[in-house]
């Protein structure tokens, strides 16, 4: 069973993220406290279009301004899109004859010097580019994976509540990565973090450390400061 139209409209009309999570909890309670993967993906898709920029407002505005002239303009755009898609199809057919090269962000990268990170803060600068959060406390700096350990969604850092909160099923993680609410079965994963020869911090995503395996005690799972 997918989201009902009423549930979709409730999510779309959420004024802020706190209201969003409250609506998600209500939806989940209707399904005995859980909902399946396909419904989770549907919820997350609405979330991505809702926060931080509410695209639904733009769509509503377009609907209200759709006149006959606008319709003709959109029809022209549709024909252009069709022509572009046709051209893209033939381009893809030609491209198929050549080997593909996959470009991915580097798995090892430098993020700056230790003094660039403030104690007690969660640094979000590398979330989008490398899927990593950098967290510093009074003793160490760690590199946390941004992948929820429940079903792989991307949590958000809520500064006011001092926690990572997953928009899919409500899993919560402390700034250390420890899970404390929701269905997430284990803490977030850490990546290898060391000092390079030039004094900058090097994060290596090819090496992961899991709390439940006792790996957070290893020297390369954190950087002493």
C-alpha cells in the first residue's frame, strides 16, 4: 500500500522539518510502527523536493498561471524536449560503441588542517561532495558516513536538537554517530582519518570502522587533537 493522497498532501504542506517528522510518525503509527521500503522511498522523494527548497510551491504557482498562451509555450517546449530526447537516443546509440569511463569522487581526500574545525561542531561542508560529516570534540576528530544504517537514506544534522535525524523512518544518531532512536540497528560508520605529511587531515573512505565490531578503538578511526 502506497501513500494515500491525504498523506501526500500532509507531507507536502509541512511548514518545517519538525512538523514533517511528526507527520511521518503519524503515518508510521497507522502501519503498526513501520512501513515497507517502497513507501520509505516515496516519503524520501517528497522530502527531497520539499527541503530545503520547497519545489511544490513552484509547481503550484505554475498550475495557477497556466493560460492558453502558457499552454502553447509549454507545448513548444514539449516538442523541443521530444526532439532533444530523440537526439539523445541516437547519441546514446553511438556512445554505446565506445568504452564508458565512470567518474567518481576520490575515495581519499584532504579536508584542511585540524585548526579549521571547531570543537563541539559538526562540519557539513563535505556531505554533498564526499558523503562525509566531520565531527570534532575536545579530544578527537572523526569522519562519519552520511548513510543511515537502517535502509541507506541520508540523515540531516539538526543543530538545535544536536542529533542526526533520518527523514525516512526517524532513526536518530548522536554527533558521535551512536544510534539512540528509531529502527537503525547500529551506529554510523567511521572512515579512516589521519594526518598527511603536509599536516592536513586525510580522509580515506576505502577503510571503514564499525562500532559493533569494536573497531572504533583503532588508532586510524579517529584523529587525536
